[in-house]
């Protein structure tokens, strides 16, 4: 597939109340072949995100009527497209919170518009590769957990577990390589790609989210074990 040629079909929604920043983001995205719309209100931005078939959502955290955290959470409950948070909030707790709510990436203002475009392209390429892969039917089973790679569904004790795209991809990677310890750096490179700009905190956040969904006691996990000073291991 000629992905670069297909980029002209990609639509980006920018939810940002600072019109100067929003227009700068839009202009750079359009210069790189994307179509981009701007919404300055959080509530209206959420409605547009859920109804207008966008390929990527870029959202600020501080917005009128509905904040960015709420938007990310509600978008992620219904869509698995890439969601990027752009914010002046630079504390680690803000970044972790954004990732916990389901954001794929977090950029701290001020940032280079070129970096934003690069991250959008990176996430889109990875999303396209993931969606474009044709996987033969296979069941990966471990102690009450089943992963159906054809339907991309996960069950724990017959109960279906709802996972985001990244959570599923991470769980599938670990479960497919059970009893092997992987460093955070290796997981980050494998799941997010070598061109991902984030740090290993992203891995820890996603592991925590997966544990909350699949473990009886997330603080004492049976499936995904932390090997202190080394990384993570899936126990078969």
C-alpha cells in the first residue's frame, strides 16, 4: 500500500481553545497533506470526534465545557484511533493521567509543529500496519485467559475483556512470548516503534491498565509480573 499517497485521505480533529496554536497546528498538518478541522469547545469537540470519522484526534487538556481528560476517556471508550494530548501541563502526573485515560501520546507545550506532524505520521503508520495485518485464527491460552488473534478478543475465565489497541498489542506480545523477561525499552521499541518519541513511563502505565482488567488482584499480579531492575514477564 502506498501509505504516503493515502495520507491525503487522513482527517485530523484539533480540539484546542487557543486559536493561534490551533491554526499553527492545522497549517503544518495541511502543509503535510492532511485535512484538519479546529474546534475550540470541549463539549463540541467530543461530539465532533465521535460522529465525524476522524483518523486522529489532537486534544488540549484545558478546554471550556469539557476538559481534555474527559474527552480522551470518552473517545477511547468508543474509538481506537490515535489520540494525542497537547498541553502546557508538564508534570509527570499529568502525563501519566493522560495515558491512563487512553491517550497514545503526550506533547508538552511549547513544541515544534514539525514534531507534532512527525508524531501524527508515526501513530498513523503504526495504526495502519496494525489494522492491515491479516492474522490467521489462533487461540493463545494461559490459565483461564484466551486471546483470539483473528477476532482480537480477549477472555479471562470466559468473560470478555475490553482492551484498547495498544493494550491488546502489548498483552499479545507478552503472552506470545511467555516466561521471557523483556525490558521496558524493548517493549517500547516493539509496541510503539523505534520512531516513538515518548519514554518508558508509557509502558508502565499500560501494564498497570492491563492488570486492572485481567488480574484478580492487580497489586499481586498472576499474569504479568514485574521483575525488579529488569522488566516484565508473562507467566504461563
